[in-house]
């Protein structure tokens, strides 16, 4: 059987699969890079520091590779079932609204961005 998919598409698809499985593997380990340490008394530093997790890096690789593969193969993106999509959009929107009244708006905004990327 001859594959009709182009070689670049196959490479992108393979790289997307590898980065996705890397994402699945590293999620529970919570490996992180501290972008900015902001110690606040006895509060656990993961709650106040700006962090980037290994899973964030894997996701940042997975999404563009997957989208590029879809674009190369001219496949449309699907939004998923209505009963899942609407609550996720509402949850992300409400998270964005919480930045307005936050004690630490910059940290809250960074969490909203991470949430939006994970749900993307």
C-alpha cells in the first residue's frame, strides 16, 4: 500500500507524536525551571514563583508540530463536542476575569495564559 501523505507531513506527524508522548511521560514529575523567584515568607515557592514546567515545553513543541502537520495535509481543525468545548471556553474566560481582582495580577495572568494553551 502506497502512502499518499507527503514526506514533510510524515516527519511533522512523527515529531508531534514523539513530543506528545514526552508530554504524557513528564507531566507527573513536575520538573520545572524557575523563570523568576519571588519568595513570600513561608508560602510554598511554587505558588508565587514564575515557573515553566517540562510539560509546558513538551506542549509548546506538540501544538505547533501538530498544527503544521494539519496545515500541510490540508486537514481542517475540529473543535470537539459542544458539551466539552463550551465549559472549557467559559472556564478560561472566567479565569481571565479573575485577573482583575487578583492579589497578584501578573501571576494570575500567566496562569490564564498557561490554561488557555493547555486547552488550546
